[in-house]
């Protein structure tokens, strides 16, 4: 294997060898505790067994194919569904989800009903339910109509739709597997979980319940939902030094009620070679690009970073024809700044609120910042614009907390746009889901640091007082 397993990993491998078909093992793996190496060890310990590894996204699939032994088939649930549903029908799929404005225009309904109907539709598509009742309400009737039109092919398929259709069919035409592994269980919605649970094999679900940060995409925390036959932990983090682990444990204990502590198994001498500045929002990334002369490296395409701020700039300027991205068409329904600000307040959207501030501050200057971001994204170039090869890229990584997931750095700076956790917990406007997600986002950002962390947010006060 090339590495020594911990006692926790050895216990997991031993249990997996004895796991019967359709029994479920849940592995709660804290940040940096060797989740992937554990799954590899399981597959290597059972070379004559067939594994299906359901990865979270295509990039994880490609990376995992380089690491796992040949007895493991690595796919996303969407690729399983695509092969069975889309390819067999020769159907059309578009990357864009439907927007409220689409439903409002198609069925000549008001925007509020369109929003409600879309919520009903998306909730059904991501659920484990088998039927959508059109008689429950007017919104359900519209949602059902959209769903039937996708079934009949008169509306284009979305990725959520064909995944739902795959869940509903009985004959999924899967080969016989001995084990099925579900990765990133904390970000698994109910439709994916149902697919996983109905595969006839021994089941292993792995994830960190405290890294559930994609509720805004409709993801659910399956780690808290699954009733497993066995429940084991990976608590020894190889990534984080004791000072980082101390902060992480404080967050989880005080704001998540976690009783099992993370233990630092980091034996490296502190290094200071890789450096990241992590923000809570895209808007703060734009502000950093504007206010500081640091040689930043961007991991996200500038288009995704600037999309909200530029759309708001076009809206403020009255250049509504330039709002071309479908996800921002809804801005055209707001006739004045007061109505937009009321919407931001009602939805409690941190990204929208901060992006509006950025759009008002920088105005047309956003275009020059976009060019600066493009250079930071593309990397070092020669005078002809060609990438410089064999040049050490020691720039500071500028990234949001969401995009930082899965990454690690010797030194991390947390920006000041992370919400103050005690205030969130006292604010009656926030739902329990919002509260949990903000604590999780802060935990994820904190545990990207291996040795050093500098927190510019108000949350630093918690550690000045308690640690």
C-alpha cells in the first residue's frame, strides 16, 4: 500500500471484509483524515471483489482513476443516469436549469407563482419521492406540467430531470457489484441517496457531516439521514497541525454540538510555501483584486466570479439587455432599488447583498478588474501571451470557501466577510439550515490550513477569548 494504516483505518478494513450484502457502513471522516486512502485500502484488501465508487463530480472521477486499483469502477450518479436515460433516448440535455422567468413566460403566470412552482419541481426532482401530485396547489399543477413536458420531450431535459428518471426506473442495467461506495455523503441529495441505497451490494457511505456546504444547490446531508448497520469514525487528521485542529474542534463543539474531537496526526515540520486567501463571497474576491497589489492566482474562471456583480451593474445602469445570463433574468422584474433590497433582505442572500455593494462601488471599473482577474486565472505568460513553462508558480491563491473544499495550504488568511457565528445563532431571520451551513463553511475554510492561519473576520474574537 505504501503507507501505514491507522488503527481506525484497520478497523474499517476489517469490518468491510465481513460486511454482508445490503448492510450499510457509515464512515464519518473529519477534514484531512485520509478518507481517500481508506477507500483505496478497502479495495486493495479485497482484490477479487467488484466495487462501484460513486464520486461527487467528474473531476474527482478523473483523479480517483489514477489512484484506485482496477477492481473499482468509478462513476458519478449522473453518468450512470445519462447512459441509461439520455443515451438510450437520444434526448437533448442543457446545462441550464429552468428559472422562474421561464415558467412565468411559458404559462402566463405571475412571478411569485412561477417561483413557488419551480421550488416544488426542484424539490421533487431532488427527492426520493416517486410521484408529484398536481392537485396539491396551483404551484404543484404548474410544476407537474413542466415535468410532464420534459417526460414528453417538449421541453429540454435538465440534469436533475434525467437523474430523477433514473431513480424511478426499476431496471437500471447495472453489472453485479459486491460493494458500492458513496463519496461526499454530506452533499448527497435524496434522489442520489435512493439510487445508492437500492443497489444490490454491501454499501459504504463516507463523508464529513460538518462539510455540508451545498444546501443552496439542493444538496442534503445524507450522513445525518442514513440509518446504518455500522458507524465508524476517522478522527486523525494528517493535514492540520494541533493549533488548527484546536480551532476546528472549538467550532464543531460550540456551534455543531460535536462530541468526538479531531486529533492532529500531522508530523510534518511547519512549512510556509503555499498560501491562500479565502473569502466567503465572490464579491470579496473582486474587492481584493481591486484593493491589493498581491500577485494572486485564481482557481475559478473570472466569469463565475464576476457574474453577479456585473449583472447588478447592468441592472443599476439600466442596461438590461446586457443581462444575458439566464440565472439573472429575474433582476428585470425589480423596478427599483428598494424592491431589490427588500428581496435581498427576505432571501438573506449574502452573495447578492455584497455583490450589490461591489457593483455600486466600482461601476464600470468592474471591466478592468475582470481583465486583471483573467490574467490571474490564466497564469504567467511570455510577451506573446503563451504560458510560461517550468516556472514555479508561487502566487497567492485567492479562492472562496466553497471552491477551497478539497484543497490545503501551509498558510491561510480568512477574509473579513465570513459572518460572525454568535450573531447568526441569535438572529431569528436565519433558519436552522442557514446556521448550520455557515458554521460548516467556516469549518471548511479553517481546515484548509495546515500550519498557519490568520483570521480577519470577527470570528477571531472567539479564539482570542476561548483558546
